[in-house]
C-alpha cells in the first residue's frame, strides 16, 4: 500500500483488478472514452480519487495525468481530496440566506478557509454550501448532516458547537482506531 498526500494508505490492487478486467481499450480513442468510468470506479472504491489512483488509471489507459485531472476538476461529483468522517450540507438557498445563512458561510471561510466546499484540516468534516433549497425552508437556516439529519434554526453558535462536537467524535474514533 502507498501513503497518499493526505497521509492515508491506499491499496491500489482492487482498482488494478477492475481496470484489467473491465477497462481494456482497443485504441487511444476508446481509452479516452473510458477515463471517466475508470475515475468513477476509483471514487467508488476509495471515496475519492487519490493521486496514486489517477496515476494508475493514466498508465493503464495510456493517457496523461493532465487529462485525468482535467476531467476530475471538470465534473463536480469527483473528489480529489479524502472526504471527512462527517458530511454537512449548509443550505444557501433564498429562505436560508434571508434567515442568516450568509453569516454561517462567512464563518466557514474565515475559520476553515472553506469556500463552496472543503474539509476541515483535521478531516472530521466535509462541508458543501448548497446553493439551492434543501426543501425544509421552515427550518431556515438549515443544514443537513450525514445525508439524513436536519439541523434547523442554525445560529452561528449552534454551528460552532456542532462542528466542535463532530471534531471531538472524530478524535475519539481516531484514538480508538489507533489502539485497536
Ligand atoms: S432555502 Fe434552505 S431549505 Fe429552502
């Protein structure tokens, strides 16, 4: 296994097997067409596309890593950094904006350098600012945690407390994992 830039280790063997079994282009043109699918496989396996996986895909398909990264940055669904242990949508739709979501978004930028989307430096939390409507405007401003739990009437203090709680959990989980 190789260490990634993020300090995690990535076992490339499952991806290598998938590439050898299912991604066998007959020519360069077909190889170009297979790049997106191969990156999707990497993301399915790892939860993101680590640099080593991008390199492996490039070598396997005979394309440049620039081509791989061009696609990874073009499609918003691809992640080029590992996801945090928790995931939070911050709604920035009209009702939430009027109710003060802008201050929450500003805080995320000022405190963590997150603009639009990003992960806290400790890896506890990945945040995406959602410029749409989460469909629960009566709870505005609202966030959605781990794709199922709504946290409504979200003041700045409540957001800070939530993040602190998630970071504490992540530290405990990491400590438990390191002693197993
Ligand atoms: S605008 Fe945020 S839930 Fe509707």
